[in-house]
C-alpha cells in the first residue's frame, strides 16, 4: 500500500527523472518516467545488474496469512529485502530508505518484530552513504486484502491518542503520509550516516 502511494508521488515529483520498480506482478501502470521490472526475487542473477540509481526505497512485505508460514514470510520480509539492499550497495546506489516497524528489535520474542530488527541491523552494515529507517505506528489505508487486526489497532491507537496525550505519538498514520515521509526524508538528506525515524516524527516530513 505504501509502495503504491510512494510510486505516484515519485512519478509526480520533478526531482525524479526516472522511477524503476521491481515487482512480482505487474502494477498495470504506464508513465513516461516509469520502468517496471517483473522479477522472481529468488533468481538474483537475472536482475541484480538492474538495481541502480540514486536511491532505493524498500517497501516490500507480506503478512503471515498471505505467506502461510513463518519461513515464507521471513523470505519475503527479510531475505528478499536484504538481498536487494546488498545488490544496491554493491552497485553504488548512495541512498537507502527502508520501511520497518516501530517495535523492531532483534531481541524480541515476537517473530515479526524480531525479523524487522534483524533486517535493520543487517542493512546498517551495508555500504550506503545514507541509510534512512522509518518506523511508523499502525498504518491506515485501503489494502488489497482486509486486515482486521490492523484496522482494530489503528482505531485503538487513535482513540488512545485523543484520551491520553502522553501516548499520542503512537497514533496511527495513513499510508500516503508514510509515503510522503519517505519521499521528503530522502529529499532533505544532508550529512552521511544512518538515521532512524520513529512514530510521530514522520508527521514532520509531510511537505
């Protein structure tokens, strides 16, 4: 969902002359600036030379219900993303922007948050000039498949934010707002290094 919002934003941003996307199935979109590569992420040799440019935005992910098993979810959310980031680093892409999770922690006992933490730690060791890791709260928006747990969590965090100011930072965020943050974090980057953006900090990057 965030990737779709981000794609539209980049295509309409004059700063970006070309936008390359690597997807498992076609988006069906056509635009003079857009180059779509439909790939099998398991066959790295067929596309690794194409992972070039000024910045890699990594928005790939799946759910347990879609993946069916933890192993398959780990392959999509960790292995594919890490391999892709490694290719970009080796191809001298200077900047990397990753969507992670607000509770990412490699020491977590929860599978999803542990996986996200492991990915963060792994990509931090790659040779990019700039690494930006975004850790949003629950993301609201229209998805291809209904996810009841996230819909409930989004409503709960918004309600809690109104009732308890001290936890307002945990309020949910819209998919397009996350996409705007990814876009503007990259456009505002200055000094080289690794940067992490947590929860409501993303609302500071809407313009």
